[in-house]
C-alpha cells in the first residue's frame, strides 16, 4: 500500500500553519522575543491582577448602584486617594470596563446565553425586590421598565465573569515570569506551552456569581448552571478583545453613510491582534490606558531595551504596545492549540486533515492582522 502524505497547503499563511503543526508559535522564536514577551506579560499580569480585583469588587459591592462615584476605590476611600485619582496617578480601571463592555456587546459563550434566560431574570428579580423593598419609587420604575434593572445585573455579571477570567490569567503570567527568572523558560514554544497548560488546568473552573443583600446571599449564576472558565469566559474574551474589538473614536467615522464600520459585528477587525500601535497615546484610543498602566511595572531588563531604542522613552507607550502585540500572538497560539480537535502528534490521516482545516480557519482571520509586522 502507498502511504499518502498531506500535501502542503496553498493557504497564503501556509508557513504559519506549518509552524503550528510542528509545535511552534505564531511568533518567531528568538532570544529577544522571549525576553520581550516574558517581560511584558509580567507587567500585564500585575495590571490585570488589579483589574480583576476591582471588577469583582464592583460586581459584589456596587451592583444596582446608579451613581457609583467611588467604584474604582475598592472600598478604600480617602482624600489622598481621591487626589491621586483626579491626577490619574493610578491604575486606569476604565480600560477594564472597556474590555468588559466589548465582551458584553459581542456576546458569545454560555455566559451570554444564560443571561438571557428566564431563570436569570427570576433570580435577578429576587435581588431587585430585596434591594429596593423599602423604595416604592424604584419598584415602580421597575414595573414600568421591567428590563432596566435586570440589564444592570447582567452588566454586573459580566464584571464578575471578566474579573474571574483575569484572575486566572494574572496567575498564569506571573508564574511564567517566575519560571523565566529560574531559567525554566527559554523559548517562545515553552512560553506558549506554559500558557496553554494554565488554560487547560483552569478549563472547567466554574464561573459563578452571587450577591449579598442584608444577611441573605442570592445566587445569580449558581454552579449548577455549568458555566466554565474556558468556554464561557476565555473564548468569548479572545473573540471580543483579540479579534473583533470596537472601532476607536477619531480613527474611523461613525457616520452610517460613510460605511467605514462594517454593519456585521462578525466582520469587525479592531481587536488587539489588528490594531496599529502608532496611534497609541492619542485621544479616543482605549489601549493607551493599558500601556500607561503597564509602563509603571516594566521589568528593568525590558525597560532597558526601550531606553536603547532610537527614540528612547519618547515613544515608550508605542513600544510597549508593539511588544504587547507579540505577547498576544503567543496567547492566541496557546488558545488555538488548546482548542485543537485532535492531538498535534496524531498519525490518523482524517485527524491530521481536520487539524489542518481547523488551523486554516483561524489563519484566515489573521491575514489582515499585525502577524507579519510582529515577525518582521
């Protein structure tokens, strides 16, 4: 019998498909890339740790609060902290909310589906009745507009869901940095494998959400619903923030007659993998907030690379964004490999073909991304 080998694909990104099939990553494996990716993920891990804590605080303590003036303070309010907040000498939690709103708007996954069920509405209504039992005015508003307060609790559920997702990712990135410091991590494939293992280990971690009104705890997302980390928060996050995103104010026209924004959300390509780093620092560019946050926590070895660049620290946020995109292609590689239909080392022809088709579909979406730029 003649053994037929899989023919090389004619895909325009065939090189990257082959890389993935051989256990490599979308990002080139070089010592410089390893140093940059580990360094930026350490800074990112510190930042999303703070983001996670704040999102969960808001979900647990600021639900159904119509004017949450101090939601970014995590319950610790002081005059000195207020002045630092006004001076913007702080973590920009607004970016965390931007990501949460992008996830909620694009939807997808079990969390989005569950929040539209009668079960969630019933649970939410019980919280509303308990919260406002002595407020006939709000209860009257709720009678007139029955979806208004329920929608507020849907938003709170997304605060909690994203907070739980980032809690896991922060631990993955910070432990990656520790392993790099101990010389256990020396290559891009090892970085990808570390992230993939973290995703796999947390894959079935339950996503739950409960609030306390008075002395009683109300389960808005009980464990019995079956929401899990990977399918219901991680994958929708990658879809909403890495791929689709939202068009940045000032870069495209929101005028419907200009046709600069696709009418179909599935055609959006404004996510982290597509964004041009050069506008970072400009008005209306939300990732500027993230880059500003990360600059405070850069490891010295990474900061030194930026100082030695042509412009030094004059374009520090842009340089951080370029490095961050490299790291996000590593995270994307981990997600793609973690969701492969069959093992990479399978020798079954039908399974090999299924894996290749699966990778081609992912790479189709990356043709207009910054993939070539991060590898140039």
